[in-house]
C-alpha cells in the first residue's frame, strides 16, 4: 500500500510535465525582448491548465513526503526514473516526439536499474 505514494508522485509529476508542455506549445515561441518574455511567462502563469500543472507538482511533493516516511530514499528515488520513461512515451503519443533506438536502449537501462535497485 505504501508504494501508492510513490506511484502518485510519479503520476502527478508526469501530468504536470505534459500539461505544461502542451500549453507552452500552444502559447508559441518565447519572445526575444525581456519585457515580452515576462509578459509571456506571466500569461502562462495565469493559464488554468498551467495552474493545474503547477498544482500537480505540489501534490507530487506531498505524496513524496508521505513516501519518505515509509521508505529509505535510496530505495524510493530510483522509481522516480519511471516518470522519465512515461514522459518519453507520452511525449511521442501526444506531441509526436521521436522515440529513437538510443532512447529505447536508455529507457531499458533505466528500467533495469530500477528492478536491480528495488531488490531489498
């Protein structure tokens, strides 16, 4: 049951990353002038979707704190790499980002590392 805290940390982290990427893509390219950059960033901070992404980061941190009460960090932290694995595949699905052979090999190494490091 305690692993649910790690899972929720990962899911809220991934949600936040995907939502922010989606909305940043929709907003366009970051302007060159400093005043325009600040305006651009401020408008993103007022975007309701961005707010949910930031809120999800906060919720992820709450679940991470709960996980830290149940597990040593050396056991729990490698699971956070699963967020990277999910983001790569979901980025390919939602944003047509390439999944190359080198990425697949790297992801396989991450998963192998998690399996090895999660052994007690």
